[in-house]
C-alpha cells in the first residue's frame, strides 16, 4: 500500500458556473517535487514499473467539482467528482477519465477519500501532463441522498459524459490554469471496466464536440450479466456476496425490477439487504450479514424458475439491457483480466474478445491481455501502470 506522502495547501475556493459545471473548488496543490516523491514511493512497492520521475513536467492542482446531470425519467441531479490538472497553463493536455471500481460506503467516495493510494497515483499521473478526472458516481458525494444505481448502464453513461462536459467547460473558461488538447482516453477496472466500456460505446454513438476518443483500457468488468448470472447460480461459494446485493438493489432502485427483493433473495437476506446498502457499511461488514453460499442467498424459485416464470422477465431484461455486447468500434479497446479471477470470471472478457473478433475487429481495434495468476484485486495495478506507459509512448 502506498502511504500518503504529499503535503498539501488549501487555497481559496474557485467557483465558475456553466451549462454542466455547477462549481469547482481548488482543494490541494502539489509541487513538482511532491509529485516525484509519490512516484518514488510507488516504485518501492512496485519495483518492476519504470522510473517516472524524469517524466514529471510540473505540479498539480486538485479540484472538487459539482456538475449537472439527469437521474431516472430525466430528473435533474447534481453529481460530483475530482479533477487533477497540471499547473502549467501553456500545456494542452490529454483528458483521461478514470471510472472508479465498486464502493459501498459514502466515506469512500473519491471526493471524500483524498489520501486513497489510487488517488495519489492519479494526482501523480497528472504531473506527467494529463488532466485526470474521476467521478463520485450517483449515490455518492454530492448525490449520496440517492440510491446507487449499480451497473445501470444509462445512468453511468450520463454520469461519465456530463463530467467530461463539465471539465471541458472548466478548461474553456480561462478561470483555471489548464487546457485540453481535444484528445480523450477512458479507463477503469472492475465496475470501472464495465463503466469504461459502456461509456466508450456511448461516446462513439453520441460524441462530445471538441473531444476525440483515442481509446479505452477496460479491466475485469462484468460486461455480460447473463453470463454472470450463470456463474453465480453455479457457485455454492462466492466470496463477495455484497456484489450480488448491490446489483439487484441497483436495478430495483431505478424500477428496472420489482423492489420486492423476496423474488431474488431468500429469507432472511431479502429483508436485511436494504438496510445494509445504505452507504454506512463496508464490503466486509455487508458480507458478514450475508452468506457466500449462493444456493442459500438466492431465492429457490429464482434458481429454479428464472427461465420459465414470467415474474423474472423484468430481471432477464435488466440483465440484458445493462450488459455491453461487442460492436464495430472505431477507437481501439484493450481488455485486461486476471486468469485467476473468481469474482468476475475470466471467461467474460475472453468471450467478449471472441465476439469482437467475430465482428471482424482485429488487434488494432480490440486486444486482450490475460494477466497470468492475477485475481480480481491484484490485476488492477498492472493495468494502471500499463495505461501510463501507453499514454507516455503515444500508443
């Protein structure tokens, strides 16, 4: 684990209003030496990575932003996130959007967890000359009064796109000392891998004026929920049952399925889950109140009648609608997945890659990196540093 080594200074609030941008507040500023120190510490924990310190071009400013988006049925909602920007106003920077992995506690939203090692690395990455953004997601940060629509495709797509638009407004306002080159890169792991892929698809169909999608790197996402359903139904021991509770609760929160969780979960878990998915508990705390035995967690009729009972038609539709199938993509996509992943099976990425190949997508358009021996947790950092290397080499 990388410790928080950067000192910081808090500056006066900066506020600018735009079509999407509601406000932006400068939280911290880091010097070039502080950025280099983070990379120095990173190399101690990951000795195989390059020495990035000679590539650091300057200091970094960290902003908390709030921006306008839409919830279900077009309801307006204010969301939040973080923008890491070089302090060199003369540089035109690539915009890198990181989609966060699964979180459940409100206190773990990026904007409330600034000393998280992953965020420190993003700050350091910005010191290489990139504008890096990460969303809090709906249900966290400024929108924590709302339920988290876990894996609801349309809401994740709008969350990502609207933050990109808000960041673009910041760059165009002349109120903030950074500029964008007009190039956009997307990446994320786990939930973030899925969010990256669905956002890539969305932005190819509905691009942002002034931003050209260079490509995406997606790690260990649950891209096909019907395949995930089969994986869960077959397992008597699934180590992260809180994922299952989040998924079906997320669908219920937007009306995609009935909010009567007894259709999905067995007693006593059906009644217990709503109080666990409230932003107060950690994954381990939630898991301790569930069971890793899917035959006991899930309702018997779900396991037996998913394909035959009309009550499960909405669930089947939700699983289909929120999956992301292969398509004829324009910007390149690279898929990463650990071959020892038990949380999101390796076969999901493997099958998706095969589907892209069946559409005629060559390795210049879609490539697949199997992370040998990596489980769901250990694959993330390998992918992160690969992203930095790709961007630095201009690949």
